[in-house]
C-alpha cells in the first residue's frame, strides 16, 4: 500500500468524513485527515505528501478554495 495515492479528505461533518475515508481506504487509497477546517487541511498539506484533495466546499461558514489552490 506504500504506492497508493494519498488523498486528503476535507469535511466538517464527522460522519460524512469517516464514511468517505473508510470508502477510500477500502479502495486502497491512503487517507490523510479527515480535516474539519481549512486551517487543518493546509497544515496537513504542509506536513504530508498529498497527491489529491477531496474538499467539501462549505466548511463551517468558510470555503475550502484555499485548499483547492494549495500545492504540496
């Protein structure tokens, strides 16, 4: 599994985040997060090699556009 794609899950609703992460893991992806906010997502991007992000657009009143624009 070391060669699997690293996916950052950005979701502020815990149940959706955990379900999404579980589905991705079952498909063989390495899950980074889930991150419940933009700040946490950006921190995870800085700390980990992230290949792709799967962001929820609305996170507790903020948008995740900064995550989409970020490059690891």
